[in-house]
């Protein structure tokens, strides 16, 4: 049995929601600078190999894409995608769930602080 005809395209699943290789090439490199810093922060070398950063980027993009597709499937009954759809998907992974709820509450606090700051700034401008 010969595998000479089996190329990279033979690994693609039919009906898969995975983006095509052409669309991945357009997005490749978008997160590499951030991932480079994150990898260093988590204990990697100060200058990780570009191939490693590219691989981590591919994994991250694939994970996020998969999560968004699953969240869209959960949200189809309601008709719109909400933050709670993502929380529902990670409900059994307590460290991720706790971190997400922490970040969401911190984001809400920042919004309220900005709103209070904008109100104070408007009062100062109207006094002048």
C-alpha cells in the first residue's frame, strides 16, 4: 500500500469547522509578540525559538476558535452570544472559571472607575 498520494490535504477533516490553511496564514503572527512575552513570563527562555512561538500561537488560535464555535452552538437557542456561554463551557474547569470570573469582576470595577472619573472630569470642565 503506497502513501505517496497522501499529502497535507488528506489530513483535513471533511465538514470540519477548522479554518483553511490560507486563512491561518493571514492571521499567523498576530499574537507572536504577546506570546513571546507570556512564554518568558511563564519560565521559557528570554528569546524562545520562533518555531516554538508559532506553534504555541497555532494552538492558542485553534483553542479560541474551537471555544467560540462551541459557545455559538450553545447560544443558538437564544440568538446571541453572551459571556455566560463561555462560562458555561468552562464550568467544570474550576481554575479557568475562577480566573474568568475574577477578570470579569475586575473589568466591571474598571468600567465603574472610568465612569466616575469621566463624571468628575465633566464637572471640572463645566466649573471653568
